[in-house]
C-alpha cells in the first residue's frame, strides 16, 4: 500500500473518505426500494463476472497477482449473494428500522431513476 503520496495509500484513503461522506446517502436511498436494490446488485454481480485489467486502468499501483483475481472475484460474488439473500429475507425489518431511524421520511420523497439498459 505504501505511505502518504503513494498511489495505493492514496486510493485506499480516497475510497474510505468517499464511503464516509456519501455512504449514508447512497444507503439511505438504495434501501428504500429493496426490490430495486436486489435488481441492481444482481446486475452489478453479472457485469462483474468479467474482470477488467485493473493494472492498465491504474498504472503504478501494485496489485495482488492476477492469478489471485479469479478467487477474489468469486468471493466478492458470494458476498453479493449473501447481501441479496439478506435483503430479501429481512425486507420488512429493514423497512421498520428505516421508519424508526427517520430514514424512510428523509429519503422516500426522492425521485426514482432507473439505470440505463446496456
């Protein structure tokens, strides 16, 4: 990963900052429509089966060996399966928690926009 100024370090901390800043808004919106969320995760999962050449996209960043990418991608897909199952099983609980925490009121009025078909 390196230290301050090295690409790996900077990318990791940029990702963490992004999650902290926008995570509550993305999750607040996404979990308002659990059926839509499941469809999006399934689409991401399907499109993620092909692993892009990350080394070409991020030159100068050290990655795990390409021989490890397949198993890491399988683990990611398995995690998405768990998320899909959890959202489907706990749909009613999620709704109740959102109402209790005020998330339903805060995010339910946002307009819904479908993802473009590819």
